[in-house]
C-alpha cells in the first residue's frame, strides 16, 4: 500500500507541474483556431467590404511620446 501511495504522490506532483504547460498549449491552440477562422472569413468576404471596418490611415494622428500634445 505504501508503494501505491508513493506512485500516486509522484503522479500528482507530475500533473501539478505539467498543468500550466497544458493549459497554455490549449490556449494557444484556441487563439490559432480563432485567427484561422478570421482569416477565412476575411478572404470569403465580398470584395467591396474587405477594408470597410478599417480606419483611414490618413485620419489617424501619430502617437507623440512627449507629455506635450502639439
């Protein structure tokens, strides 16, 4: 019985150490899947609506790194 508890403790520690890596891997897979789906949807959109949601670059103000806004 003592050997079984030792194996169980080692397995629990192993799972505890691997849990963050497994959760991170699952999160990365979910993000990759969402990006692929967004890319497919963008490619399948009608030609006139591809850039409709993007702001015009000429109307954007450049970011000033100074505290003074000119």
